[in-house]
């Protein structure tokens, strides 16, 4: 690499300085009003209701709207050639110097508000102390600049629980599709949540970016914008500086344009704080590591080692709630971390084999029909109502919805496994999967299975959080030319690559089986054939159910719906534009609230119900 792998180009100097002040000077109780094209132009810094407090967004929203309108009005007057008269107008005009009226018009459309991050950033530096040494060692191991370890300050402030509306998770904010290329992500484990395992993935991803793009400014920008997009940008403008100044294609907007500047600023601020004796960083926790030779229940493990579930989760952040709550076992082959004490080492040496299980708890589910009750379903499957409620997080009234897929809890035999476990270093498990293409869901509105008092539709949907709808079963199973096959109805977020992974075949095999072209993509609600020679229908259905359930559970662990609004579809709108740019919502959630509309053919003037999402 170059002597300075992270150059600070003169063209981004204002941007770097701007983000340094955001990270080190202004708190989440302050907002900076500025020009989004020239970050050297700051109109005003205003006090706001602390952005991290409950209800802050609602309180601050009209304040932000008012301050933006104030400066838009002034800039519009200047754009029309009206001479500034008031002290405020003269102050704003002076910020720009001698520029054209056209530039004032552009500025009027570019007034932006940035909330300060000083307190949040400081907390991130404190948290980073527990991981920074290990992460730097990982990047050095891969032959990469160690300072890349500061990137999570931009992505997540080293918050292990960070989760975006579009499914980016962990300190490195990997989406599911990108994360699956390097990490294990399923209903038992999500290695994106483990800061060390995810750092191995980040090292691989960034190394690939650098190899294809040839510079760290481009490779880092690709972390936000995507490698394919940056390759197109490089082809068009060659250098980072020219891309920064001129590239405006696709979704290369404010966030992507500023990502490298934010990294430089975050690195500088974090290094200063690390040297500040008043900042006490978290310490790395020592653990003993074991590789599980078989499956084991969280309850049995915690009881034997006399540790709490909270301690287990803290030391093993990749374990999903399904494992911690007993729906699934800790998986065979998982590298488990335990407190490093003499007593734990003694217990480990004598660990009895009867605690282990031969197989993972199976996934069995039932799709609710009109007239069903939770009690009736429990009786049919010979389980207690309490276990059915616990497995599906049902309310005390056990309300269920037509079309809902309920998990049916079961039991698995234990196995006699040798008492001795060989302690190993942490493993990094790599699974390669093609990216999952976002598709439009087609489930219907959740309707209570039992007839209840009429309520607004969105109230029923609110009750149906983390409820998996849609037909997940394999139908028409038969043997055709010696091959077992079945048909399925494609569900939201499913792609040929994803289905192929569950079936242990290649995506090209599915395309050939269905006579699809090489560029063919799946559409929700269409029927396709799948092979069942390598995986049983029951196994496939279980993986499918777990995938859709984890998507909703992850989202609703981080967000809640606090109401709805209405939006009238405009000429030229696309579903993706509405979700991504206008309301910042995942497509499956928008569809859940508008299930009766055909999203493949939205018409102008149609009304959409927009869920109002709030971070928990």
C-alpha cells in the first residue's frame, strides 16, 4: 500500500472538518444547519430536544422543518436577485461570497440538518476498547492497514445491537446478502452480531474492494455504495476526486459522497479520545473457548456452568434469541466462549455427555385457518397451550391470525457424547451465497382467526408483528423422470439463489428445471418447481419459515410501529423509490400494510398506508 493509504484530498477538506465537529463538538442535543453540497457553509447551530430521548423525533420534526424553510426563503430571494436587506440575509449572502443566482437556487434546494454525535461517538470509543486490539490484529493478519479498524465508528459507534430498517446488522452493518458471503446467518446464529467474527468478514470484504478498485478512498466508499457501483463510477471518472466532484448516478447521494470523509474524521477524533486519560475504555474480557461436539440446550448449559443467560449472550453475541430462549439448541461445531475461571475449566473437563443432543430442534409449523384457536391447534398437535404461546410469543389472550404460520414446539432425543471437549481457537465459518434480491411480498392483511370486535385494519397488523404470513408449504410432490419434485409459491425476499441454498443445488439448476432464462428473476406469488432429491420437503419448509421469521423478529427487536399515515402515489413513483427515498422503509413492511394492492402495477393517485416506524 501507499505510504499514506488514506489521503486527505484538498477537495474534501471542508467535509472532513465538518464531520470532525459533528463527532467532537456538537452533541445529540444540537443540530447543525448547513449546505449539503458545500459542508464548509454552516448557517446555524440550534439547540434541539435530545435526539436519543423518547419522542424526540416528533418534537424536533417541526423545528427542523421551520429552520429549513427559513433559509430556503432567504436563498430563494437571493436567487431571484433581490438585494439582501436584513442582517440575516446579509449574513447568509456573505457565506457564499460572489456567486451566481443559479448557485443560490441550488443552495435553496440543499439545506440540510445534521444532528451532533459527540456523546454518541464518545460512548462508541469507550465500547471499542474491548475489541480494537483484536480487530487491528485481524486487519494486520490480512495485510491491510490497521486503521481500517476505526470504520465501525462511522457505521455503528461500536454498538453491537445496531440494526437498520433495511436489515444491516452489527458493528460493521453487514446486510444479510453481503454477510452471507462471509458469515453464518441463520435462525440459530447471526455472526454479524459478533464483533470479532464480523471483523474477519469486513477484512475479506474490504480486501476484495481494494483489489478491484485499487485505492482505499474508493474501496471504503464501496463499503457504503457497493463494489459494483464504484466500479461503474471509476470507469466513468477514474479517480476518487473526480468521482467526488462529478458522479451523480444511481443512489450515489450525500451518504456515499461523504463516507470516506466521515471515516477520516472518525479516525482522527477516535485517536484523540483514546489518548485522553479521562476516557476509560472497556477492557477485553478473557474467555475460554470450546467447540461444541453436538447440540446443547441453553438452559442445560447455563445450569451446568452456573452462568446466567445474559452472561452467555454477552460472551457469545452471535447466538440468536431462538437459542437463548430454547426454541433452538446451540449448534454443533459452534465455538463457545465461557468466563475464564479455574472453576469453569474444571467443569469443562468433566462435562457429561448426557447434556448433548444428536440433532437440532426441528422446525415444524402450522398455517392458521379461519375459525382456528390457539387452544385447538395445541390440542391437535398434542402440546400445551403454554408451550405454543411461548414458542410464538403470543399474547396472554393467544390471539392468532388467518394465514399466520405458527411454530409447533417439539422434542429431540439426547445423545451420548464423549465428556472431553477439545479447546480450540475461534473459528471463522465461511458460507458463500449469492446476494438476495428484494422482492415484493404478497401476503394478505392479518385477520384475527377468531371473530373479534372490529378494529381499524392497521391495529390488527400492529398486533401481527413478527407474524409470518404466506403459503410456505411444498405442494404437488411427485416423482418425475426419477426425480422427486414439488411446487411452491414464491414469497417476499426470496430469490433463486436463496432457494437453491436451502435445496443444496445451484441456482442454474432451478433455472433449468423451470425453463428460465439466465437473467430471470423471481416474482412474489408465482409458482415454481423445486427438486427434493437432496433435501426433504419438511427440511426445506423449516428453513423457509425460519428465514422469514428472523427477518421480522430482527426488525421488531429494533423498531416498533407507532401509527400510520397516508400517501398518494405520484406520477413516476416506483415502489423502491417510495420505500427507500421517501419513507425509509423495507419493502416487505410497506407491503404488509398494503397487502391488497398489486405493487407490480402501482397507479397514480392510489393511496398507500404508510407505517410510522420508531426505533425502540
